[in-house]
C-alpha cells in the first residue's frame, strides 16, 4: 500500500517538474536617422548692376527671387538652421569699404513653391515634413545690401553660408 | 482491493509519459525534493540603441551588458539552470508602413554577462546562488548591431527572448 502511495506521489511531483522552462523578453530598439543634406534648387543672390548716384541706396532681393534650397533629412525631425550676414568685398581687394549682405530667410515646408512662407531666424528650427520616407523643407534666401555714397565702383563678391543640423 | 488496483493502474497509464520524461532528472534528488519554481523577470534597463544618424559608412553600435537590460533568475538554491537565447532580427516595417521608404533588417547579437562580468553563452549552465530560501542569478544583457552603409532609415524593433530551465 505504501508503495502505491509513493508511486502516486511520484507521479504528482513529476507533473510539477514539467514547469521547468521559463522565459522573459525585451524589445530591442534603434532609430536610424537619415543624415541631413541641404541642396540648392534654383536661383542666385546676384543683385545685378547698380549705378552709383552719390546717395545711399538699399538694394533688395525678395526671397522668392533669391535662392531656393531644399533640406533633406529624417521625416518629422527638426533641423536647426543657422546663417550669418555675409561681407562682400571688391574683387581682389579686401578693404574697409565692403558691403554687408543681410539675409532674409524663409521656409515653405515641403512646398516647392513660395506659398505661405514663414520667417526663419538663425538658430531656429525647421520641421522636415514627410515625403515618402524622406523629410523635406524648402528654404528661401533673399536679403538686402546697403550701398553708401562713398562706396567704390567695382564687382563685390562674398560667400553666404547656411548650415543645418539636428 | 482489485478495484483500487485497477484505478491505480489506469492512473499510472494515463500519466506514464510525463513521468518517464522526468525520471532521469528527478530521481537523483529524490521525490521529496520540491523545487522552487523557476522564474526570470526583467528588473531594470532597456535594449534601446537610441538615435543613430546614418553616415553612409558601415558602423557597429553596441550596448554593454551593464548598460543594457538586467534579468533576475529566481529558483532553487544551488541548482543549475540552462540559459538559452539567440540573435534576433530587427526590422523597420512598422515605420515604413507609416512614413514610406525602404524596409530593412538588422541583426542584434546579444552579449550576456553575470554580475561578475563572466560571459554567458547560450546553452551554458549556471548555478543559482543561495539567497535565503531562494537561488538567484542576475543576467545582464547588452549586444551589438551592424549598420550597413546603405541601411534604410526608420525605427527598427525586435523581440529578444531569454529562457532558463532546470
């Protein structure tokens, strides 16, 4: 009889040992972000020919008549846009009579046309709107140059740099 | 008595298969040795690689085990447990379904250690250290992923599973 009970107990405890394998899990995550690019779409910042008339003049280029850039990056991320005024110098001659280009920068989201533009201050962010897995924002750059009556004639050139970063 | 014997015989036959699968592992420790149920639970940390900007060059990113996810195994003191796990595939299919773009996969290679930094490989047998009435073992899980030069962007996810058994 003891043997029978022992056998039954063995069977019951054997069933307990069936629950010997357990597991746990963790989600592995990584967000791969498309690197940023900024490319020129069209336009230039050529103010053309200006006739010196002995008075101060303000030269203006509207953003939609200037340069259009496109920022390409990760959808729905924000890109920080930075830029500075640019000095324009007489070709082959760096002197105190340089011209100062004051940029005016706008963005139109993922709209390639100059529609509902928003001003972009240097250091502010621009949202990259999704376009089939690529984040896009169009940037428009115009600006103004103040020409004094004392400026020498000649071709003035300078480099305007605009940077984007996450 | 015949009736009792018949019932016992029927019971024996119905439970015969599970009983035989346990004979080898249980007989050495005796029937009376009731085993503390085995468990493995996540305690802290995660396996989140965060945000990685694609640079166009292949890179390997790693999470050190101590910076990753901590699992605690609880079971019978001084018993050995077998730890099993495998590399897993992460994919960005959910992200692509929302934003568009190309699907891609990444392999997550787990790196598992104990508290003292001893590497644990899948299939290894580890003793549960006595802690009062329980046996415990901490497993730290980190790992690495290889990101290809042309890896599609997006949020990659996968489920890492770790199993333990007596």
